[in-house]
């Protein structure tokens, strides 16, 4: 049951926000083998510089006002899986809605299996993950 949060500047239309959401979720299903209905995202739209503050040239690379920050919260995964997830999300966002890789930032917050709860969730006692998930 990953929880995804996306921060962006306000003003993007519904189709753009939907494309961001779908691109992230497709990567999560592909890389982490999530079921299609394991989908929890919150988009935070922030007003210009007052509430969305970042250096437009950090790491020496120009970032545009379209810069997205994505926080992925889920159970621990191997480093190689997390790197593949980062790359797949970035690839998807470049395709749709057409972001530049320079305008994508991501971080992962890993949590213990016991820190998640949802009524009706079927947990595999061996792995602690949703019983419907494949091994990632």
C-alpha cells in the first residue's frame, strides 16, 4: 500500500495532473508488481515562489517552474529495485505529460511492514506485503 505525494506549482490542468499520476502508478505496477487497485496519491499544488521554493539551478542543472517533487512511501526494497523505479517513473513522466528529466525530483521514505493498515488488506505472513503482489 504505497503512498505517493507529488508537489507541483498550481495551474496545471486536470489532464496534466492525471498524466503525472498515471505515469507514476504505471511504474509502481511494473517495477514493484503492485495490483492495479493499490493506488494512493496526493497531489499538492502550490502557489509560485511563496510556497514552492527550490533553487532553479541546484546541482548545476537548470530546473523550470514545471519541477515536480515526488515522495514515495512504501516498505523496504533492495537498492537496485528503487533505482529501477526512479528511472521508470522518470521515463514515464518524460513520455507523458512530457516533463524534462531535469524537472523531476524523487525521494523514498521506507517504512516497516507493521506501519501500514487498511481494512480488507490481505497480508502475506511470510513477506508482510499484500498477498496479491508478486515478489519485487
